[in-house]
C-alpha cells in the first residue's frame, strides 16, 4: 500500500554556550536571571540545558527552510539582545575553546540531577552543543524506513557542520571533537536497523520495562524518531557558527529524505551498508571534516568531498525544487570554499599563535571570533 507523501515540515533546535562579553569565558552567573529574561521574551521557544551556561532554542514547525531561517535568526538575535543586559553573549560552537569541564555546574533541575547521578564522570565532560533538525514524516513505518536509509548520509552532514576543533585551550587535531565527548555516553552513535516501527518500539519497550531508560528520549542516536512529534530528528551535526550554514545543512537533510521517499515510491531504495562501514565515514568526517573525502563503498574508493557534494546536489535537484530550497542547497558550495567553522577557528588560532600568543591566548581569540560570527548577517 502506498504511503501518502509526508509534509516535510521542518524545525531546528540549537544549543548556545553563553560567554562573558569581555573575557570570552563560559558564563557562570547570572544564568537564572538570564533564562527568566529569555523566557519572558521567547516563551516556550527557549529552555535551559544540562549546563548552566547553556541555552537551547527551537523554532516552531516551519513549512520550509526559508521560514526556519527567519525564525532562527530571530532566536539568535533575541538571545543576544537579552544577554547584553547581563554582559553575556551566545556562541554557536560545539565546544568552547578554553573552558575547563571540571569547573562547570549543571542546571539545578531534577532531570539534570538524575542525569548527573546516573552518568557520573562521563556527563561532567559534556561542555558541548549541537544542532538538531526535525523533518515531519507522519507515517511511523516510513519514518523508520527512512531512518535506516539516511544513516548512510549522516557523515556527509557532519563533515559540513564541524565546529569543535578546540578543547581546553588546545587544537585537538579533529574538526569535530564534540562526538569524542558525546560518544562516551551509552546509546549514542548510529541507530540500529529496524524492519518496522513496531520492531523499534518493541526494543525501546524492552529497555523501559527493565528500568534502564525512562523513555525513547534517552536514545541519543545520530538520528532517531522523535518521541513528542511525528518527525525524524537528525542529531549528528555540530552547531553551525554561521547561520546560513545551519540552514543549508538542514535543507540538505530534508532533501535527502525526500529523495529516499521518491526511491521508495518507485519500489527502489538506497543500498544499505553495515554500520561498521558507515562508522568509518563517520570517523573520517569527525577527524577531517571535508578535507580528506569519504569512502564510496559502491565504487570501492575514497572520493573527494567536492565531488561527493556535486553528486548530491545533482541528485537532489528535483527535491530542492519541490521543497523551495534551491538557493540553500547551492549555498553548500560556500562551506567548501571558505571552510566550516572548525577550519576558520583553526585559522584564527594559528594566526594568533603566529603573532606571539600562547595556546590559551590564541584560544581566547577564537572565543571572541565565535561571539561575533554567531550573529553575523542576522
């Protein structure tokens, strides 16, 4: 039986690290007052996160990425405007360049106390932020089928988003260090393969019934069926410092899902690869970003990322047209031309070092660059 075409509505969540406007260091106070002021302005579109120094925003359900961009620009600007009252500013980066994890406190709320108690030392290192993209897919089984297939493309999305090269004042050598921290948690990484939504739910229920998890929100996979909404939630990406990059990557995820649906409608599907193979590309994206390409296991070779992107853009022309995001898909080329946030952070870091700064001073320069770049073009 054919499945009605999904709505492909889109919503984007971003997690910001709040920093002192003068020093660039992570905020410690007055975060309670900041959150109250943000919620007075943005209502339920803003909420606290695990770290006291973190703020999470989420758009409403949007009909396309253009509407999502307008909302996300407003959310970033609003958090920044409220932050000025407290000499604080948001940065959109998945790690903070100079923060020490053992100096941070988590938000004073029962769910976060329980989380900290359960995960202990692992969770205390989570000075990381991400971007989550929800795409509306009403049919449960279709949502699972597309989750199975889209896993192949998750490393591509990660590579384009990287913004976490620095950790505790040092260059890690990775474009995405965030996943190295996040993967210490259980139930992370690529999702399992499921034949149906009922099979997925059966396995979730097994964990719940034994008392291991409260609900499916404790599955922190790179992509997952959302619990509260009929959406597929992509979670692998770093948060993008530049807003246009975030919107382009969200559009790419949305278009890939529609392309996979088109294949299904024609009784075709994307070839399924074992997790061990996709994990190799996940690691390459984490380590190199877009610099060294990804493996094409069908061709049996590593393909340069610009060639991969050309192929993707050509394959998604029909979908970009249908979803009103041709410009956003075309703008992915800009990421390759100027680099991701990770590339540019390293440029700022290396330039500061060349000018005589030590590693800590160079990392502080990156924090100030992130503060400015987060709001550029809004």
